[in-house]
C-alpha cells in the first residue's frame, strides 16, 4: 500500500452514529458492542481521529441514524428487520439521553450534520452526498458504528458515488469478532481504498 496522504482541501472525516445509545455506558445498544469496542479501544480511537482531523483542518461530517419518534414505521408497508429492531428498542429516541451525541463527539461550529438515515447507509435518502460535494470533498475517512451495517453500507454507497474511502479499522466496532471480520476482511476491501489503523491516519494527518 502506498503511503497515506490526505489533502485537507478535498478530504473529509465522516463520523457515523456517535450516539450515547451506541457508545456510552448505560446506552441501549452498548452492552452488545462493549466487548468488541473495548478490545480495540474503539471510542478512544474515534476521539483521536476526530482530534487529528480537526487539527489538520479537515472538514468534519456526521452521518446520524434516524432517532426514534412516536409513530415511526407504524404505517409503513414494509419494514426491514434492522428497522424493526430499532423500532422495538426505541433506539436513539429523540429527546432522550440515548439519542444525543456522546459528549466528546458533539459537532463543533461549522461542522456538518447530514440529514438522518432511516436504515444503514449514511447516503441513502439523505443530503450527505450533496453536503460533501458542496464542500469539495472527494475523499472520506470513515469512523463510527456499526461495522457490518452502517459503516459497510455507507462505504459501499460512497464507492458507488465515486468517493475514495479510508476506513479506520480500530475506530469502528461491532457485535462480535465474526461480524468485524466479515466487514473489515471480506466485504469492505472491495470498496475502501484503504483499511488502516488509527495510528496510521493520525500520522498521515499530522504530516
């Protein structure tokens, strides 16, 4: 693999779903992710990448899952299994602590929060592609949750749209090592130009 290099004029950091429900103690989904996330220091690594991106003057974008609201899905003709699970759990419920950004990932002034995605891809039925293009972004560095669902779906869609994608392997997490392996070793290498460690990205951004 050629050395990593990122031009802040055309590279953005994409942070996916840093909700309390996902990555904070007491969150609804944290117990399912905790073992894998703590094993690879996912949350501290996400913080390191975000800090490095801000220091390097990269534009930062957030792709956030739809927050549950009363009445969601009730009149839908078809509800995907992943959406049905979110419906029953009331995941990321609007107006609750679980549906808020974890404190370390609250967007800073000027950072962009795309419209919420209803299923897994941060691009599908949102303004993320528009926001990236309006800001001249051609390459994205992706961190966040969950590797085999929202991260993989977003990376695949990004590749379809022509973006160059880097995934930070230890700044994502999943429900099991098996799911992490499938996402990072089998599926995403078909779409991401680079799948690297936090230290690699931080070093490249500092350069």
